[in-house]
């Protein structure tokens, strides 16, 4: 789309010259009356045309039987009609050349196959006509700067809408009203609020990309119940990052269907919640744990940017030791690094007889109620090269003496030199005037300890879209996957695929179970396994023996495993007996790829073997990943501490494991792969080796 066309579409979305309300009513008891009321109430500048074939006028305005009967062009139409009438109403909008259509009606994808078919027809009609379709089930679009409050949400009955620079895209219609009311109580305004509904046409990603051009928007809040269009979301997120406009999401209802259908340990370990969180993180979208963080984090992220030269750590200064300790405790629990003042800053403040407290918390106590003292503390610590982010915790003086306790913070920030540490503040009491004074002075503030700590952790943690590895799947791996039948591959075939991806394997020998078993020539002891696509979990089926000492024991093990497998899974196809050389290492890992129904392909790495599902200690990312991302993943797995040489233990070759994770993750490039797993991977002092493998193909 050309830049002029995008600009015209954005105007039709947020500041149309004319809007048609299809199904409008002047009965104030009906929700169909709300859009016209709200548009007038909030000073919409454009023309408003009610469309109702049964009325000559609606709310004092001339009514038309159809949108196409309106004598002037219509930029935006809001359809308040039933599902049966929606198709003809949209068709009429197409003939009238309407650019944007919002639709409230239900009875579509959420109503079963017939509703899904109806929704598909709507989407096709909108696409053919070049209409930006929002909904179905959309409670409307609101743009505060133009007064365009075209919504049925009752929360917009406010006498005036507070303008702001935050855009809301919500899959829940009621949530735009919830955020509006909570924002109003918090003094927080918005630029745009859009209920996206079922996203039959435009969804979160497409609308977000369009709103990036809005000069009134600095940051985005997403309320997500699912992920419908990963590619559009990714395009939006990457563009938002490039423009320096932070995106924060709160997500509920991630499906666990993919986890329930999994045959691998990876699928059981990951689940859709973890997969969706990994996707958002990989796109550079921060995910809020607390709902209130959705309101407070985006403006803080837009204003309190951490300069590149600043360390990623937080210094806390407080006028009350208990409050400061509370914040430190919450931030540390979220992985934030806490730092005290540098030696030079400490010496400078102590020379002025300013109390500094003990340890990392800078506790100035009652000296914080002295304007000159508080300003000197904030100015000195903001300039201190040891300060990354400066968090000021204010006690009761914030409520009763804001001129002494709050104004010096605002003045110090206003006078801070370029490159100074960003400052955020947390007043402990309910101090409305202090909050307003800080916010007006450009200092992000918070009412909740948890939200303050969560936002501080976001400010400190880098959040950029992950790099996507270049290049195709290795040809041999692609060929093996292309010709394999659907279903679970047995260990031999899966091992061939992973070997083609670069995974080292132990020496091994395969025996026909109906022929005499001879010495495999691998040295003793060996590992013995049954090879069967029908036995993906060998331990549960009794189909593996470790440490088989000699040939007679190997023959006995083969007979015992065969009997156990028959009892566990009657009719299981047995390809043969696999003997593998015994390999020893320092620890085991699991590396797997699964294809989540919402988040798409993800790679998981964690402790392997029997520890996999006991501790559920794993890192997850969208697949494929680079070696650099794989290193980050390994650093997140707590159980790998021993492999990192904890307390003098010999260090494992985690660099080889990182390369293996990156190589194996590329299997996600093949569209037939539903699950793929190496469990365990043996990690030694010099290299890694695949001990068992599984691949499931669609």
C-alpha cells in the first residue's frame, strides 16, 4: 500500500469525514442509540448519517434506508445489525465505496460451522471490495483526538474523554471500556481504542501497523485472548520496535490443546501458554503479568528509556526503609539487578551529611522532606555512571508535603543532563496530587508495588525482535522428511534426520529380532533398545536396557524387551533391536521442536532424561533460532548450573549444545514436522551426542 493510501485509510479509521450508523436507534434504552449519542457528546467533527429503513429520522438526523442512498461519500460505517443482515449490509457498503466497516453482530465463527462459513463470506467480500473490516463482535472504534467515539460500550458515556498517547487493541470488547475507566481514575488518557472482535478482516497486527503512522500514538496496549495472524502481528511488532514505540500485551486463555495432543516430552513440557509467551517475547512484545501493568508500563517504556551507555541495573532511593526494601524484594524476584551508588556518588552525598542507609538501598529517611537535600540526592544518583535506572520511593510526605518531597524529584529530572539515568517514582501513600505532579513532570509513577517492580524489570531488560536465521533446511534432512509417511518416525529414521541436521550420534548396530543376535562390535557394555514407531516412550514400554554387559545378556534383554513391549502395546510393529555404544558425560538435556496451534513452531531446551517433566525447567523460543539465542536459552535453565562448572564441577560443552539447539531448531522449517525431539542429549566436556530421537509428521 502506498503512503498516501495508508494515510487515507488511517484517516477513515480514526478521523473520518463522515460515518454511517447502520441500525441506528433513538431509543436511549437500546445500545444501537449509543454511537450517535457518544459521537455528539465527544465533539466529533464529521457528518453522522443514521441508516434505518423503518425511520425517516433518528435522534433528529435524517435517516437513510441504505448506506448507498447517502448523497455524500461515507468513510466509515458501523453495522449494528444481526448476522443474517450483515452480509447484505456489507455488500451495500462495498457498492457505496466505504473504506472502513466495523461490525458488532455475533453469530459468526464462535457459533459453529455455519457461523464460520458466514464469517468467511464476509471476509472475502471485504477483501474483494478493499474494505478494512473490523469484527464481527466489535464494540467499535474510538479516537479521542478527533472525538470519533463510534462505540456501543457504555463506559464512553463520560462527559469528556481524556486524550493521551496510548493505543489500545483489544480482542475483548468490554475491555476497552474497562481500560478507559481505569485510565480515567489513574489520570491516564488514550489516543485510540479499538475492539477487534473476531478479526475476520483486519486484526491486531494489521490495525497496529496502520496506527504506527498515527502522530498521536507513542505506545500500544494489547489485550489478547488468542493469536490469529502471527505474520501480521510480527510485521507490526518489528515495525513498532524500529520506530521506538513499545508494545505491551496482556494475554489470557492460551489453549493447551497442542499440549494434550503431544506424544513427545517437549510438547508436555512447553504448552501453549509458554509457547505464546515465547512468541511475544521473540517479536519484541513485552507481556504483562499484572493487568494494571498494561496501563502503567507502556507510557513508562515510552518515556523512561535506558541510554545505551547505562548499566542494566536499578538503584533505589527511599525516604522510608521498609518501602524501599519492599520494592527491591519485588524487583529482585523478577530478575532485576539491584545496585547501590558508586563510590564517587556515595562520597559526594556523605560529605554533605546526607544519610545513605546501609547496603544497596539508599535510605535518606527524614532528610527526604528537605527540598534541597532530595534534589541533590536525585541529581547525584541520576548522574552516577553506576546507576542504570533510578527508582525513588516516597513515604508519607508525598501525600502531605509534595512541594518538599516530590517537586525536587521533578526539578532534578528537568535539569538532568543528556544521558542521565531515567527516573521513575513510587509514592507509598495514596497521593493523588503527588502522582499528578510527577506525571506532569515526565516522571512515570505507580500505585502498586508489583506493577512498579514489573515495569522496572521491563525497563531494564532488552526487548528486541529476535533475529531470524537465514537459509533453507539442509537438503538431505528435507529429502528424508519429504518421503517419510505421516505419523511417528522410529528412532533410526528420526536419528537419520537429526544427523542430517548436524547432531552427532553414538556408534550403533541394528539386529533383526527373528535372526540370531551376534556381537555388535561396539565394545561392552552397550545400550539395547527396541526400534518401533509405535513405542515413542521406551522406558514406559520396557523397551530399553542400559549397561548390557555381554552377548548372552544382550540376547536375554532382547527377549525380555520383546515380551514387555507386546504386553504394553499389543500389535506394536517392531523393526528390530538397536545396540548402541555406552557413552558417558556430565549431564543430559532435552532439545525439542513442537508446533503450537496458536504460537506456531517453538524450540524448547531443558534438563533431559527423567528430570524433564519432574522439574519442568526449560527455556522456550520461536523456532528456528540462532546460536546467540540458543546461548540465551541455556543460560535460563537453572538445572544447567552444574554444566556451567558450579562450585568447581567440571564444565560441560554448552557451546556445542547451543549449536545443536540452533541446528535442530531448523527442522521447524519443514511444514510437515509437528514434533521433533532429542531426549536425552548427552553433554560431555568436549561435545554432545544424541541418545534418543523422535519425529512426528503430519
